[in-house]
C-alpha cells in the first residue's frame, strides 16, 4: 500500500514530460527536446520526479551538486503542475516531506514563479505560500523567488 499522493517516477517518464510540455516554463526548451527526441526534462544533478497516483499532477525537485548560475542553494522545485489531483498546498507539503527525506542535510527548498504567466491572482505562488513557503526576493528576470527553510 502507498501512503500519500505521490509516486516517484524516472526523470524521462513520458507522463511527467506531458505535464512539463503544458507548463509555462517549457516554451523555450521544447524545440531542443524535439531535436533530441527524448523526454528527460530535468537538468544535471540529482533529481526526484513525482507523479500523483491519479496522474493529474507532477512535482520535480533538482539538487545541483555544482554551483548554480543564480547562486541559489538548496533543493529547487523545477516544476509543479496540478490538473485536479487535490489541494495544491497539500500536495506541495507532501512533496516537501519527500524531498526532506531524500536530502535531509538540505535545509532550504526554493522555486521561481513567473507572475506574468500564472492565472491572475493577488499572490503569485499562493499555493506555495499556503504550504508554508515565503517570498525571498526576485530574480534578475523578474521572477518571484519563494523558499521554505527549516531551522538548524
């Protein structure tokens, strides 16, 4: 029996890739994926790709073992897309717990949200904020930086 909503899948799982194709962040990369002919949408480093049992949501974590270009540290949520799998904030909290089990030494989770690309809301990343995350700044490109930090 599986507890919770998430199942771990391979980084090139075609079902997870289908969610990635529908995510606003995929636009620039899709041509490269078509040329390479694969469905691996994750960058280099360690990752955890999660798909709900009902196949209506995806969540992917990336832990870079080398320094990132943006100097961010911790485990990065590279994609979260929910198409009816349940309450987004609950799915995020559960994904947080799974990432903490995988990388217990990493006390920070972070992600970027493009406020121009999400449905008009007063709080871009609202589901992350309701899951216990906080605003941590803005990228040079204007993306909202969100994070969740655990005490040491």
